[in-house]
């Protein structure tokens, strides 16, 4: 696979397009469950929400956790390839890469997202980082594809300086998966012994409050309805059994976002050979670092 260190704007592998996403949407409507990549296709709506009215405030709380625990996290993440699953606005990802550049003037980065505009905007972020860190080097690859389509060739550089990777997913992205075993099977497949997994999760401490923040947000309603390309009303509910905020359009599960009990979560991940290393909490959110201990 061709690898380029510079210029960083030539490093995106595009394997998904509007036609494929439309086919997945029709399949989701047929089988009464919409998959997570659909909600972010109209990225303007997502930018408005994160800028003005994000119901779960996830990126900002994760940033606070990273800033508050900067020294410890720097040492834990140092000297690893960074693999980001889902980019969005890119705030937390930018900070972690900035730590690399401040420490060694060098960072290896792979970014995966099904929405091409998020990767394109992230490339501009990387350019800005290089401008602000002269003589630094960023080795970058973007993969415009679904997480489930990834293979190990996508997620390494043949001439990497690092033995291990830190796989990173913020914004409660893992909560977008209806079946939690699906996303953790993907992580398990992509990781090798000694790799780390850094996750940002939304805790289920105040379910009624959390539900209200989604259900009463007109921008979020627009985001969900636009994703299924239908007009009407959504029925919001909190699924206590699965600890999940859900939005139903008739009998279609149009949106869902799982919230986590931290103790149960740390027990669950051990089923996939992931050992908890460190947990950082703030209010309704947590950032968790896990390590794969076996091959």
C-alpha cells in the first residue's frame, strides 16, 4: 500500500460513496433499524449541534478530561501510532496529535470515517498543526470507509517507528452501535498484543435528564429525520433494559445511543481480551484506557 508522509493532503483512501450509503439507508428502513453513519451524512446539521446545542456535550467534556489529566495521558499514549475511529469536529484528536508534536515533533496518524467531509476537514487541521509546529512531521492516512470494512493493512505503516498503536474512539461513538459486540469485535480484530484502546463514553447516571436533552432539542430532531429522509414526528424513549436513548419513527428505530454503567462496561470489555489500565471520570462522562494483553 502506498504511504506518503508529505504533503498530507494526498493520503485519503476513499472506499465508500453516496450510492453505498443510500443502499445502507434503504436496507436500514427495510429492517427497521438505521445504522449510525446515516446520522452524520448531513454534516451541516452535526456542526450546528456541536457548536450550539449538543445534547450530551461529549466533545467538550472529553477535552476537559484530557486537559485535566494531560501529563498522565501523555506518558500513557507516548510512542504509539494513533488510530482514530470517527473524526467529527476533530477537537480531541487534534489535542492528542499536538501532544506528540510537542514531545517529539513526530506523529503517525490514521483516521477512519464513513463521512468524507470529516476527513477532508481533518486534513486541514493537520496542515494547521504543521504550521504551528515548524520542523514537525505527521505521517497520515485517512480511510473513508465503514469500521466493519477495515482490515489490518489499513491500520499500520510498514515503516512505522512504533511497535504498538493506540486505537481511539471519542464522542461516545461506540454507543452508536446497536450491538455492542459488533464494535468490540472490530476493535479486537484490528488490535494486536500490546495495543491500547482509548474510549470516550457517556455514562447512564441521569437517564431522564439525558433523554430530555435529546428529545427537546429541535436540531437533534432535524438531524435524525434528515438522516432517514422522511418527515413526521419522532417518539423518544429511554430503553432501560439496554441503557439506550432511542428515537422511533413509527416502527423504525431511527436513532439510538447507548449509555454506560462504568463497572459493567469494564467487566464487559474483558470478554474481548481488553484489560482496563486507567479510567478518568467527569460528571456524566468517562475516558477509559484499555490494553490488549493477548494475541
